[in-house]
């Protein structure tokens, strides 16, 4: 994993959360592992029964909790096991991107991908693409603001 410097000269290893549909995307991730395909350890997967279960609040909470990037991986268009879950997920991702742009985090840190269970190599590509994107964008602005407050001795995160 390539180490990059953040704006304040510290090492930056991105934290990327992948919300994966159990039937397709998670199966693709499992296949990528079975094929021993390499992708960065920066991606942390969260299995979902359907990508349609991912709501805007969950996406925004991931960034608030320190994720530098987030993606939702669901079934192929028109092939959702729950009929329209992936369509709902795509609408929610687009709405969350607009909110992230408005609050200064940046909508480009969030993305939606469609996969079938047989697309293990594509899952690894997506993990690499998102890692490169986040390395290019740098740390989540919310994380850097917290770190700056902590350096100045201000009251930090209540967690």
C-alpha cells in the first residue's frame, strides 16, 4: 500500500468503507479472495442484506465516524434480489453526494457500483480505483478539522 503525505506532513492511509450487498457484491468480494486477487487493505467491507438497506444517514455517519471514502456495491441494474433495492440505493447515494458537496466533504468521496457475484476481478478493481481516488483527494476534511482542534488543545470529539 502506497503511503502518501497529508497536507500537514503526516502519513495518510485512507479508510474506505464498502457497503456490500450479500447476494452480489459480497459474493464478488469472496470470489476476489478465492482468486487471491490483491486489493488494498484500506477497504473495510460491511455486508448488507441488500444495497437498498443503505440509507443516507448511514452513508453520512460513515464520514462523520472518520471514513475518507465510502462506496456502495449492489446487484446489477435490473437484477436485484429484492427487485428495486439497488435502484433505491443509487438514488440515496446521489442524494448523499449532494449533501457532502454542500457541507464541504466532497461528493466524489462517495460512489455506487453494480456487480454480479461472478465479478471478483471487478471488485478488486473497484477497491483499487476508490483507494487511488481517495489518496488523490487526501484525508476526509472532517478528520483534519478534528486533528487540528486536538493539536490546538480544543475540546475534541466527544466519543
